[in-house]
């Protein structure tokens, strides 16, 4: 079941986040966070009108997804960047895709024009998922990040959410 996150989900979300920090290049960060950090993050996102969704299974959040501002400048206010993470023990079965679809619906309902994905270019599974959901490749930024002692390339993909010719 996909639902809006609650403060009680913060511990599970922190665990998912920290596993991604420790073991993947999905998050280009080396610093782990605690449940209070995620409680504050959930509250801040929701107060700003951005969704934080969780995939609940057996009463536990096993995945989460959100979108927020792409960049802080006024000219980008109709564009959002998203994130989707699933607990390592629950990564099969299409949870990530279904949470992405829920985010896309929310972005359209809220009136956003473009959703942006910034993905480690070596993460072919995530790139393929975005392609299946209609995202187009719009850029590649070689060696802009580092983790685990190596350079990382950033693939940029975007989905145009509506057919407006003018903002």
C-alpha cells in the first residue's frame, strides 16, 4: 500500500536511507542520519507542499519516495526532482515503479511541468525504470561525483508532465 508518510515512519526511512549511503551510489553522501533528521525532513517537505510517500507492508514502511524543488531559483518553480528508495529486502515486485507512478500523478495534480531524475549513470536498473516510465535522456555529466574511491557520472533524465506550451 502506498500512503503519505507519517512521523512514525522516520525510523524505517532513516534505515533505508542509511543503507543506501553505506552500500550504494544511489545517494552521493557519506553521512548517515537519524530518525529525528527524517522526522524533520518529512515535516519540512509536507509543509512546503511536497509529498513524502511510503510503501507500507505488514505495518512497516519498506520504501519511500518524494519530490522537491529542482533548483532554488524562481524560474525553476514548475520543475521537481524526485527520489525513490526501497529497503534492500523488498526491491523486487515493482515497488519502486509503483511509487514512481504515484509521484508522477501527484506532480501532475499539483501542476508541475517537468520531473527530473539525476541518477548514477552506472545504475542501469534505475535508468531503465525511468525509460519505461517515459523519461527521456537529456544529459550526462561525467565525473561530477565521487564515492567508494571512484568518480561517478550523473545521468539526467526528465519527464514532461503536461502539454502546456506556455507556463
